[in-house]
C-alpha cells in the first residue's frame, strides 16, 4: 500500500501533532511505501511572513527526522519542491464544482464567523486532492474530523475519470487513525495552536516545565479521590510515562490524598525522559543543516518522479499533452 500525509509548517510541532498523527505516520513507514510532505503551500493561507515560513519549514523537517522519520524508508519532501502537484491542482480545478467547495468545513466556519476567506482557503481542498492523487495514494491517514477532505478528493478523481472516460486517478481511502491519542491542551481543551494551549515538542525544557506547572486543574480538596480518566493532567501523563508508572498514578488518583503539583512534577520528569533521544537527534541534525537540505532534495526528486508519471497520464487523458 502507498501511504501519503502532509503537515503544515504553521508553527512548532506540539504534543498533539505527535501523539495525534506523527507517531502513526512513523509506524506506517515500516509497513508501507510512505510519502510525507511539509505542506508549505497550504501554510501560505495563514503564514504571510517569508522568513517565518522558511524557519517553520526547516523546523518541521528537523522535528520529523528527530522523531524517527527515516528518509531511507519514507520519502520526505517539501510541497513546493514538487511543482507537478500545483500543475495537477489546476487540471482538477477546471472540473471542480463551486458548490462542493462551499460545503467544505474550513470555508463554512470562517464564513459563519464573518472572517474574510481568500481564494486560497476556498480552493485548498483541490490542492489537497492534488497532493493525494499525484502519488497514486491508496491510504491517507486522517483524524475522524477530516474524512470530508478525502471524500472531496475521491469525488474529484471520480469526476475526472468519468468525464474523460479513463482511469487516470487511483481512488484513495481514508485511514482513520482511531488509535491516535486525543491530546488535551494545558487548559483541558483540545491541544491546538489556535487555543494557545500547547506543549511544544522541542521547546526549552525549563520553559516547558514552567508551562506544565501552570496547567489548569480543578479545585477539589487534596484528600478527595479522583477519576483519572476524567482529568486532563492524567491524560497527558499517560502519553509519556511508562505503563507501570501510569498504573501507579491511576491508583493514586483513585485513593486521593495528593496534590496536583505532585502530578505536574511527575509529568515534567516523564516528558523530559520520553523525548530525550529525539531531542538529542534534533540537535545533531540542527548542527548539519546541509544534510537536512540534501534529504529534502532527494525526497523531492523521488516525489517528482512519481508525480510526473501521474501528471503525464492525466495530461494525456485531458488533451494537454498534444504531441504524439
């Protein structure tokens, strides 16, 4: 199976990105042909500072490599380094119904809030479809709330194949990552940069410890027993602690007689240990940026080869390739 996924460089990756998605992507590279890209073209809808976007793009590559993405097992590339995807996007755009795009979540939500939505946001589902279809992707790992994106992609592929009486596109399937962790933020809501409640994967450890010690908790008396599954502090601890530590902490919650400060300290200690190896690998890659650029260039070369095959097939189907 060929697996594809992309992640936007709109800020530093946080625990939600890793436990909700990146960890699963890395597991797939050992079982399938995997393509992973840094979606800097998509990021242009929100990041308009060129220096910031360049920095986030390099940070994304460093983070993915540090977390275990192996360029010898998976193809890692930057979206803009594969122009065939943008060409394919236009070919898809010419047959995309406006009503289909108007029903997409991101556009509808912004419109409902009275926020101006630009053409990039309106048409980004088509670029997303091009990302997927350019590699004959079989599976696209997504969260439960992202299934619509794959349905749009399948609709566009089916429409093109039907209109031109061909089989130019492989129809992908959503691989819903039901085992992906639901990661709460420091305020108990879903961890998200938009809520400013994140724990960055590789931020300064002292700063992260301070952030953990400020995590919002309830005001129940120390002696009261508590249900661990209902507490976001415990949910975070469960992600980074060893199984026996999680069992001990759960028992402590049910027994009562403890302060949240004790849990926060245990969480900070466990997180430091959990990400220690990845932090060391990141420092090694950061000291050798040219090696990272070579990895991305090599990945782009492999990605362009595959995307070029698909683009030539599609161009032939619709008459763009006019030479015999």
